[in-house]
């Protein structure tokens, strides 16, 4: 795999991780809304299970955030080390 293709794949993974982080954030918000609604309803099963679900999703979000930060830094470092912007410019020039 050439350097530009590798960088593009790394960027794609960063974007997918960002999407995953956003999805997990949305799940946490939905769980929070259900927990608030259940305060009024008082369903015992929801009282029992929702806090654990909320914690598990929150833990997953923390893990995803850590991976995203690490991998985004790896991607930036790879770009800097391999001068990807110059390679992309040269690729454009070569196509002309």
C-alpha cells in the first residue's frame, strides 16, 4: 500500500471512529431521557437495568474516545512524517 492510500485509509478510520463516538453519545442521551421518564413512571425493571446500561454505554464511549484520540494522533504523525500534503500535490501535478 502506498503512503497516500495508507493515509487515506487512516483518515477514513478516524472519521468512522468519530461517527461511532457520536452514535454512542446519542445512545447515552436516549438512555438519559428514558431514565428521566421512568422517574415519573416508576417501573422497577427500568429502575434496575437502565443505570447499568447507561454505565456500560458510557464506558464504551470512554474507550472509543481514547482510541479516537490515539488514532487521530497516529494519523497526524504519519502525515507529518511522510509529508502527505506534498505527496498529494505531486500526485495532482502528475495527473495533469
